[in-house]
């Protein structure tokens, strides 16, 4: 059982993550230079979705986790995307999964490198926010109000063990 | 001339900044604890405005500035708010001004403390993004597309000198 429940963390790439969300960082070349050439604008890097309701900006302050990490819960948001941008220069862990008949399939774990955020697409199964260093502060852009149930949870037993 | 053009940087408080925008940080107590009590959600901290068009998430990579800082340009965005959230743990400078018959009045400069961002309200005069440390990386949430002119600039001569 240990082998099948063990998931190795992969490096994050936009290609590997494309089915689940967007990778947001400063690219090699900005889309446009602004402010008299002193600021590179890497423009509109996320596919933001908000089905009804309203997008807003929140601050999440999460307890850092240790590796190996025990994954016993995944969730998804049917009505909107959810963008996590670090407010520190630390890497963090993101876990996603394909849907398998209404529940998460085998998860994939990625290490988000420093200076990088992720936007998880609407209705994509993902683990909760998992910083690895303190403070676990993130800017979060998601659907902050609106009708309907925007949270679906799935508990996993036995848990997956996410390892380096 | 030097005296009248000199502006001393003030500490940022939500109260002092209220006429210009929002201060976004983790408050003493979160609005709600999520993720089995391991994450504080400081919810919906900014008055986001997008008049037509669409809100999006971009990454800005700005050259750090030195103090004293010479302010020769202010700008405002008639069609939307603009939220700057640091991707580092460094403080940064934000400069705003009241409107004075279609041009910026005397500016106010604030030092944004670590772990804090600002959302500049629609049509508020402000200086360009001014990090003081490298890397000058920010998550920016603003109006990324739409009709109409969303940028008004005003050049200032002689410049203001922003000092500690």
C-alpha cells in the first residue's frame, strides 16, 4: 500500500500544469515595458473565471507544512478559478488531480519555485494551500461572493504521502 | 523651493490611506479559518473596480529605487482600481495625491510595511510602482482589457523629492 500511495513531487512547468491551471511568473521578456522603461509588465497571466458573483482579493495566512506531507483531502471550486500568489520568496507545494467520475484521481504534486504563483482552474481538484516555509502568506484572487455552492470536498483514505 | 518640494514618507495606516485606497494584509484575526483550522482567510480586502473590460492578474518586475526619490510623474486610471501585492517580504513606497482641478495636488508618500499590499482606487493620482529592494516583483490585479483610455499622466516640474 505504501508504494501506491506515495507521490513524488515534480518540478513545476507550465506545460505539466496546463491541464490544471496557469503558472504566473515574470517571463524571460515582459509583454510591455512601462513606467519609463523601469517596470516590466507580464500581462494577464491567468485564466480567471468567476461564474456569477464577484472576484476579489484576499490574504491567506497558512501554517507551513513538513515533508513528507499527508494528503487526506482534496477540493474543487465549480464556480471559479483560484489564484495563489506568494507574498514571500519561498517555494511552495501545489497538488492537483484529474477528475475520475466525480472524485479526484491519483494526485500530482509540484514544487512551485520562488517568485512564482499558480492559478487553479475552475473545478480542478486540488489540495489545500501548502506552504513549506514561514510565513505562509499568499495573495489569493478568487470568487469572494455569489450564489451557489462553490466548494466540493473529497476525503482520501488511506492518505497519499507526498515526498521529495 | 527645496522645502516646498520636499515630501517626508509617513508610515502607512488604513486610516491615513482610506481616501486613496485599501491596505491589504493579514489582520490580527482572520475573517474565517479554513483548511481544518490551518489557514486564516482575510477575506475580500480590496474595493476592486473594473468599469467595463475585465480584471486580470499580472506580474510586475520593477527596478528598485533609491531614497531620496525624485517624483516627476503621477498617473491615474479612470476605469479601474489597481492592486499591488508584493511577492517579497520587503517594504515598498506608495505615493498618492488628491485631485486639484484635474491635476495631482501635493503628494503624500507612505512606506508600505512588509507582508502588506495596497489597492489604489479608481481615478486616484499615484506614483508609479516604487520598490526599494530587489527583486521588485509584485502581483498586480487590475483592468487588463476593455475599451476607453484608462491612463492619464501628469508630469511634475520641478519634481518633488521624497525623503525618509
